[in-house]
C-alpha cells in the first residue's frame, strides 16, 4: 500500500524545488520553508553585503546570497537541467553554454511555476528548530519557524533538509592576523570590483571564484596577488597579477610574507576559501552531527540511519553532476517515503557508512572531503538510481561530464578559457 505523508522541506533552492516536485509525484503533501522572498536559493543575487565581511560574527545581519555580480556558471547548461526539464531547451536572454547567474535563476523559477511549486512555498519564513517527538504510534517532527518576528510551530511526518552549503564561511588561519591592519573579507561578501580601485589585494584560494575575482579586480586594482596551495593555478594575463605560495605570516606594518619568502604590502585580503555545512535549526540529540565538515552518519549522503526515513538530506555531495544527483536523491527519498523503495536495516546502513569512511581514509581523502564524490560520480549516480528504482542518468549527460572534467583538469581553475571556447554540442 502506498503511503502519503505530510512532509516539510527546508529551503526553496534547486534541491528543495526538485524534492518538492518528486514528493508531489509520489502523492505526498508538501510545505516548503524559504527564508527569502523568492525561490532560487544559491542563484538569487543580492547586492547587499554583511556587516561582518568575513561572515563569522553570529550577531551580524546575514545576507544569504554568495553571488558576485559578474558570476557565470562553471558548469555548462547541458549539465544543469533535469531528465525531463532541459536547460539547453530554454534561453532567457543569455544563450551562452556557461551563462550568467540571472539566466539560471530564470530557469529555476520557470521550473517552480511549471510544476506548481511556488504556491507550496512559505516565503520570508525562517526555520529556527526542527526536532523529533514521540506522537504515540510514530515519531513525528515539529518545525518551528519565524515570520516577521512571529513564531509558529507545525507538525510533520517527515522532513527533508535542502539548505545547501554556501552559508557558513571558512577563512584561512593566518599567523599574525590579529595585528594586521588591513581589511579582510570572504568571497561571500564580494559583489563588484569598484571598492578595490588602486589597492593592493591578496586573494587566498585556487577555485573558480578565486580566479574569477582575481581577474575582475585586476582591472581596477594596483596589484593582485593570488595565494594558493596548488602549483598548477594559472593567473590571469594582467601584468599586475602575481602567483604565490601559501601565506607564511602577516605583520602589523601591513606586510604579507609567503612561504616562498616573497613579501608584499597589501591593503586587502580576500578569502576565497569556501564554506562548511551548517544546520543550526536541526536538533537530533547528537544523532546527526558535523565533524570537520563531515555530516553524519549519512547512508549514501542522504539518510541518517537512526532517523531514517523520516529525516533526509538532499544536495550534500559535491564534485558530482549536482543537478542529476539532486534529482536522483529526491526521487529516492520520495519513493522510500511512499513505500516503493525500501531501505536496509539501521545496522546495515551504519555498517555501510563506516565502510565508506574507511574507504575514503584508505584512498587518502581527508575527512572534510567525505562528501566529495569524484572520482566515483557515475558509480554513485547509478547506485542511487538503482536504489530508487528509476532510470539512470542518460549516457549523453555522462559523456559531456567526462569531456568537461578532462577539460577542467587540463585547464586548471582558469574557467575563462573553457567557458568561452568549449562547446559541449561538438561532442
């Protein structure tokens, strides 16, 4: 017998919207909580920045957006659609294979409208507590939320967490930083290059954001110095940009010393150093925790064994075809909740999690990369499809991903090169 549950989804980004659609398809009743005033999550641009530029002060006014104004995708649109809702078939003014963030947001909003998801969303509603309680026959969940200063509670039979992982910043630990007189910010609070006119800027990081921001700031800054652990980083062609090793020490006179012995005087340090998972609303009495950016225990990055299937997470993995992973994970969750797919026992799931931890350790993968799926992304996607009892990712999508990743490895983080020159349609 199929089961219909009342399910809360936390977050109306891509993960939350796709999950809502799949839950509806399985006959579940859905409420989506969203702190902002529109769907889109990561893809909603906000020109505001936070009062604490590093994003560390818990009392700061939080700005959820991490987009800079000029941001383009670092995935081709061919890999940013769903099995039955292609991004390549829809153009909203930016036809490039690697479009700007405005194009993606329009695509996401169209998806929400087309599948009747927008009316399920409670906008400007912040979730402050998600907690399990014993209702007698079954464990249920209470979701406490806050809207315009007023709090309320509602009970659900299941909760899916879809809040992403671009909110809580990670900053570099720099010896001497307490005495350094310059300005610091995290890329979360970077929007446009104008404030860095004629300044000397040090950027920490080697990912796409670090490369994009360094190139953009170089057009207005006096000097840009890119510091990273990777020897393969390719800096821009600007003659006012230099590549350095990691920072060794910073000094109270404003000087920054790198591990290679070179020094510069800098006005600003920008930390393009990523984010960590954070679920401040989730209360599980320690059953689900975060240790060195490992969320766990999670069976296949989705279900906490002791609380499954009524609590799940969609969108945790990275270095994977993320739109495909979200779609398959959400189908799996929806079908498990409706009784069409069956999970192993709690003990079997915990054993599987421990085996995954041992495997990653044996391969030399640090704990903070537990949810990095590469180089086994295709095996992971096929496995989730099999567990859900749904078709796997199309071979065409896998082929594009293979070519794309080979291109990334050959280009390094210099995304400008392949974004402007590579056409997935030629494969």
